[in-house]
C-alpha cells in the first residue's frame, strides 16, 4: 500500500484545520440533579426578583423610621410590639404608628415598616397591661438594615448565559429560580478502537512479545474528563481488511471516531490507507511536534476521525491538542481550548527541541509563583510519567534546551475554565 507523503504541519495550523469542522451537537433536557458539568443551551434568567420581598438581615424590630425622627438617649421612644415574625412567615397586618414587630433574620418586612433596629440596641419589657414593648434611644433612617426587594437580582435578568458550564453554583441558581429541568448540549458520542496485534486487554495474562492495552483506558478517561460519552469498540489486529470493516461500520453510530496505533511509517501504517479507501479527507498526517508527530486527522461527511499514535504519551498529547477542543465546541463550550499560563521551569530540560515539544509536567505553587516540573522520563512510549501529569510544558521549536528558572508556557489539563483561542 502506498503511504501518504508526510509534511510536518505547525501545531497551531493543525489545530485550526481540525476546528474548521467544529459543530455544535443537539440539545436535550436534563433534570437539575443530572445537569452538573454540562453546558447550558439556554440562558438562565431570574424568574423572580431576589430577594422577592423586603427582608431583614438581622434579628431585631421592624418599625417606621418616621416614628424615630426625634429619638435620642435623652429622648427614648417606646413601641408596642404587636407580634413576632419568623423567616418564612408574614406579619398579620400593616404596622400602625407607634408599633413594632419582633422580626427574625430573613423574614419579610411588614407593611408600614421601613427599617429594622437590631435587637442589641433595643430594650424590651412590658407596659402596664403586660403587653410586650420595645424601647429605642436613637433615630433610624428609612430602609436602614433592610435588604430591599430585587437588590440582588431583578426579574428577567440573565444570570448565566448560554454556553456556560453548569457548576455547583449554577445548580444553586437553577434551584433558586425553579428550573427543575434545563436545556443542555448533548454529549458527543465517541467510539474508540485500539490497533495492534501486540496488544492484550487489561485482564489478560502477559505473553512474550505482547503489551497490555493502556491507550484504550487512557483515552476513555480523557474523554470522560472532557465530558464526552465514550464507547470502547475493542482492539484490532494489524490487518487492513478487518480494520477497514470495523472502522467503516462504526462511522454511522458515532460523532467522532478515535483509533490509537496504525499511524507510524512502517508496514502496518493502516489508518491513512483506511481513510483513503473511505474517501475521507486527510487534514494532516504529520505535525511538527514532539511527541505525537505522526498524529493523523481526517474528515468524513462532517465527522472527524482521529488516528492517534500507539505510543501512550504521544497518544495522550495528540488527544488533548486536537480532540479535546472540538469535543468541547460540540458540547456548546464557548471556551473550548485548554487554559495556558506562564510558569517558571523548576528544573533543567536540556534536550534539544527541533519541533515544538509538549513535556508532560506537574504544576506547583512555590512562593507565589507557578512552577512546573517534568513529570518523569520524556519519551513518547513512556506510560509512568502520565500518572503524575497535570500540565503540558510547552517548549518552542528550534531551541537547544531550557534551564531551571526559564519562563515557559504551561497548558493546564485539569482546569475547567478554558480559553477562547488556542
């Protein structure tokens, strides 16, 4: 089989080519308690004012400020306490001049009252008939110690726009405003194949010349972290016909198809030939980066097909750079790219970088600075360093190594904020 010519494509250009085929998925309704982590497909607006009534921020006495205009230490005023109002209850009638209501934190201010005297500044007692009274020795201003209706949110105000991820705070808002269900973008359905005759599944005993299939579990976990719905479709031997049939039959069932392995430059360079027979357009088959230079991405009738490296670290990097953002956009995320920050390199990295290098790294905060360290051995076939990876340390191409203390860029893999540009 003739192999496709491979010309290394710069990473930003490769990302841009993939994102030309971005699309938003459909919309579905989800119950409030099932909506966490999903992306809003509608605005969340205030269905009523917050607070929905004038309320008291303290335990105290509600009264009319006009009744206190002449009060002082030398001229105290005594008010008849007509009732006690707890949170969740309302006064039985409108306040009259010279009256007060004992009020609890969060309770609605009675009609006729426009201020609250904190309990600590009031003296309580009884009048000659044994009725409760309250004495006050200071003037109160109108609306003093009152949380006014709509002071937090007016009815109809958009609180969280469409395209925002639903976090616990958003779920609190949904509950506050009576959204028992909410429209969210559907998760993309992603099918995953692992190719390689040498692969064993995780529950199979080791055999000479074989290795366990770590990529499938890794990709499934990455997809879960991205919020996608993943189905593992099994491992495929290095046989063109069987691989072609498996990939071809799966295309109709999934929004995105990911294969790991079969994209090298050897005799079993299967995926590019499979894409060719499918009639898919290969967007690129070599990227100017380390690891993962042989990452191949194709498009077939609007669906994106990923041929990721069989080497674990190369596969990991290829997924995060090229698959994560398009899946985020599918789910309606307006900030689909991983967040990038400036960081201090915590130790020397003297390996030359002919291409842009994505070093698996670990982030630390030290003396107010963001510091990143390589997570372990930096070779594409290495698995162990991935267990400690939460950032990619980005080293520019055409450099001969970096020293401890150099400023570098770090791609945050665990951060959920995202950014609008690569």
